[in-house]
């Protein structure tokens, strides 16, 4: 069924009537040079799966049409393709989807790219568990975007999301399913303050294991996965904590403003079992602040972001039956939280040399992002991250790498098409420095 979806979406798209729709189309060509076999970190990270560490040439394009049911609600259909010559020299469907959206709700089916937020300055986009690092997984989802309030006068409400995906890549457990849901309260009783607090929950489940065959995947099993409960069939003890492989995060966002600046404070935890659910792995998580200038005046800095990532505790003082945590890895689902050999969460979780297992999930990172316009004419984006990597569970106490990764993207020319230049540098204090440069040509047709 997954393989037939692109054809169905293409037929749907070509049958649209122009007088009811807005259309858009774009194409991008990207070239990368690196002084080593693998490009600097930020030249291939969070690139939606379109560029990997070995890529020197990549391109992608998409077309979409939007049918307005009312001025504030519409159906959207799109399809796009991509090519890159990195580890896998191939062409693939970058996205194909049909979606519905209005000012309150959003629903989709297919493979749909997520929206970029924070002006592209965050190291992980929306949360620590799910980033823009990998290509989107095909699935179906629904989201309440605008909070539903409990009273007419507002003050307290909620928003939520639900998504179901099925993997179609080569991995240890084939046809793996991914369940995701979120629920957040939104509190606005205090003047000039919006407090958002809630939970993200992800779970891998089902599929076909080379060791155990078809894994539990009935509707009853799905209900157990939904609530994080143990199943009757624990696959010979491999799913001791709950049926499936679970990830979660408590989230707090505080939004405010002063003068012409919007400010957001960010806190995400990370947990995989009961010790993390009761915050036994504190202070592991993501801490951040984002500041954006609402003024339309051209300035050197219009947006600023700082994030701190820490994963060194992993419930070491409150271990479960299988000891210290091992974020993003799993004994049963050995490909871990990856898709097409790309990390699904924050890109600071690193794969081993075979790009199969996570071999670095213990780290701390200081990350800074800046955006603005240089010399009144050149919009730019700068990213800088200092990482201390300590490997995986059972690893050493001393860091195995200390790396400063920097990246600059600047829009140099914009007429019939747009030219962006990039530069990236990885300074490894325990190894050699990696230099990189890139040029991106992009065109929006309509």
C-alpha cells in the first residue's frame, strides 16, 4: 500500500482544476566540497535526509496545489523528488501527501516534510526526540494547532497531536511501526505570559524480527503500546518495561515579549523507562532560549537562539533492571531511533562507522544560532556548536571527542534564481580540522 501512495497522489494532483487552486513549484541544486571524506557537521545535519556525510552533489524539487474550501481552510496535495550522490547514489521520492489545514487543525496522509521553526536556528527544530535530520517517514496524522480552551474567556486550554507511521527502509526489524502522540496544556491567565507544558510520546512496535519473527501487533497490542503497558507476549524478556520501544519527553515552553522582541524559554526532558518518567535522569534534556525581533527594519541580528543539550546522567543513580539507560538504542529494535541510516532525533546522537547502531548518546553541547542581514543586502544564518562526546553505555569517563562545529549560509544573489554560499568548519581538539564549502542554486517557479 505504501508503494502505491505516490501514484495515487500524482493522479489526485493532476486532476485538480486551476481556477480553485494556488500552485507552487521549486527546485534546488546543492554542491558541497569537503577537505575530508565526510563534510563538516552542519553541512549535512538537519537537511531532511537530502544530504548525508559523503554527499558532494544533491538536488530536490517539488510541486504542490492548494484548494481553498473557505478563506481560512484548504486541502493541500504535493509531490517531490530528490537525488544525492553520497552513501547511496540514488533518486527517491522526497515527499508525497494530501493534507487538510485551517487555523485550528491540521491532518495529513503520506510522506510530508515537517515545517521548519525558529528560523532554522535550533539544533533539533521542534523537540529533542524528532528533528529535521532524516527524511519523513510515511504515515497519517492529526494535530490541534490552536488551543481549545476550557472556558469562553480563555485562560487555560489544550492542544494535541497523534501520528502513526510505518517504516519502509532496510533495518533490523522490517515494517516497524512508529506511534506518536503529544498533549500540552496552554495557560494564559498571566498578562504577557503564555505557558505551554505537556508530553511527547514516541513508540516503536510491531514489525518482523529476524530473531523472533512477527512481533506482537494486534489492535490489543496497539492499545498496550498507546498507554505504555507490558504485553502478554514480552518476546522472551526483550520488552521488559513495556510492549515496544518507548521514548518520551516532558516539555515546558514559556512565551513572552518585551519592546519589539518575542522570547521563548525551552525545557525538554528525555526518558525511555520508568526511571526517566519520574525524572531519575535529571538533568538530561534540552534547555534553550529563542529571541526574535518583530521590527521590520533590516538589522545584522533579527533572531538569536541558545540551546544546551545534556545526556550524561541516563539514570545512572536510579537504574532499572537492565542498568543505566542507553538513549536511542534498543536490544530488540537494533536499528534504534533511525530511519534510512539517519538519526530521527537531535543530530548530536551519532551512528557507528557502519551507520547501523548509535555509538554516541552521551554528550553535552552548547549550541548558538544567529540570523539577520549583513551589510543591508545579504541575509544569513549562522550555527555554532561545541560538543563533548562520551560514547555509549559502558563507555569511558573522559570525552572521546571535543568538537567545535560552525556553519554560515549567506544569500548572495536573488534575481531570476537565488544563489546561497555556505562554509562549514569542524575543529576537533583531539583530531584534525575539517573544512567545507558549498553553493546552492534555488528557484521558485510560481
